[in-house]
């Protein structure tokens, strides 16, 4: 067997083992936790919002490459030709979220939303352009606004090597699918760290009761931030002795979080911004204070066909108007789904060793269960 084949087999075994570990680790609901008051969707994922698809490309190579790309695709059509109402909210702006100014100005998004690492944003944006320019109907398009977010995975990943390529972004979009969403240490969450434990990709959803409209809200997070972990009201960080500002040798206050919120409610860009703001309340509930160097961003969009914009429309467009005083239930649903998505990202992530021999442990499930029982959160 050649050296290349040996290395490939070792890598394949490592990736396969990580996948098995993620499958064996529970989500919050499987622990018996119920976050909030509203019911989840069937999958408890952002893909419970009809038409939304998610795709991952994971790069685990050698001892130092631990990174990837995650794509969130709002609907199955040509997004440039059927733009979705959208908004961006900045919790703390120490980040490189590409495409924000046009979203702020026009209140819509015209490409899939991609997540990756800090130094790969521009390469990924080029990949988004490759996909969009190649779509039938876009032959004469000369301006496209890709939306690409990031967190810094440089503790575990050789981030300066800029190993994510535009082809990886293309592949993530092409792989995007409906149905269950893989969570944990994969895609854009491959090399992330959260509260000093392994972070990653997490997702959750909420469905409003019929008397409140019956709308669905789905959230996907890329967790790479710190603070003092509070897990469903249980001070896990303090109990386990791992928290920000504990001593001079350990500081898990840093990092960032990307949050993507999808809903089928017919909301305008301005209303989506109001919804997006509530996601950052959930970060506070989990123990984050969004410190100085944190890039905490929320991208929210509506899949409602009533709110889509077409470049071929006339000068006057008709649209529905969602009542402002009916938004409160969506605020609550968004906060609940974001909080649970963060927990799922921690629960599904697996212990990861990366560059310079650094290792980040997964949140210990048995210890967590003990504390949740102690504080009466689960039986």
C-alpha cells in the first residue's frame, strides 16, 4: 500500500469515527430537556421551514486542517431572480460578514448564505458567484451580492493556510438538501470552540400554534464563542470549573457566533431585523456577553412567496403586511430556537485534535446529565 493510500485510510477512519461519535451523542430533546413553551417542528431544524436546504463540506486533513463550509439555501428556485426578504442584525461587529450593506439598503438577499472561517470568506464568496452566474436566467447579470459569514477557527485549524477553496463553497451549495440537518463538528463548525468546549453547527425550530398564525421559525448556528456556560438554567461552566475570566491562564470569553434565522411568516426586511435581534437574547441566556473581539451576527430571511422580489416586476409591487403587534410570538419562538440550537451544537460536537497538537474536549454528557438532574431540569 502506498504512503498516500495509508494516509487516506487513516483520515477516512478518523472522519468515520467522528461521524459515529456525533450520531451517538444526544440532542437537547433526547436528554429530556424542553426549552421554552412552543413546540418544535418535525425535524427540530431550520429545514422545518419549507424549501430551506442545508449543505456541508468538511475539511479534515493531516494534523492541522480542521475547517469547512456550511450553506443555507432559502428556496429551491433561482434566488437572484426570486429574492427573499431579509435583514442583518449585529450583536457585536468584530467580524467579516460579507454583503451586509446591500441587505441593509434593500431588505433582501439574492444568494445562498454561506458560513466558513475568517480568512476564507472571500474565497467562499467567489464560489457563491460561480454558482449564481452559472444559473439559467442569470446570463446577463453583472452584479451579485453574496452573503458570507464567519467565525475564527484558528485555534484548531491552520487558518493562515486558507485551505477552503471556492470549489468547496460550490460543493456545499450543491450538497444542500432538505430533511434532517447534520450537527456538531462538521462544515463551518469543524474547528470551532464554544465556552471552552468543542463547538460546531447546531439547529432547532419552533412552530406557532394556529391561533398565533401557525408559522415556523428555524435557526442554524455556528458556535465559536465564550463566556460562562449556562445550560438551560444550570451553571455548567461554574460547576465544571471552566469559564471566562476564571484565571490568567484560561480565558474562554472570546470567539464569535453566526446565526441564521428562517421563517415562512410574510415579514418585511424591517420586521425581520426586529426578529433577528431576539436571537442575541438567546446568546445571553447561554452565558455569552458578546465580548470585545466577538463577531456576533444574525441573518434572518422569510421564505414567503408573498414577499419575494423579481427583477422583472413592474414599478409598483403589491405585498401583504404582517401586523407589528403580532410579531411578539415570533420573537419568543426565535429566542427559544436559537438557545436550543446553541445547546445542540455543543451536545453533538465531538472532541477534536488540531494544529500544534491542540485538543478541545467535547462537553461531557454524563457530567451534564448529573447537573441537569441536580437542578431539576431533567428526571
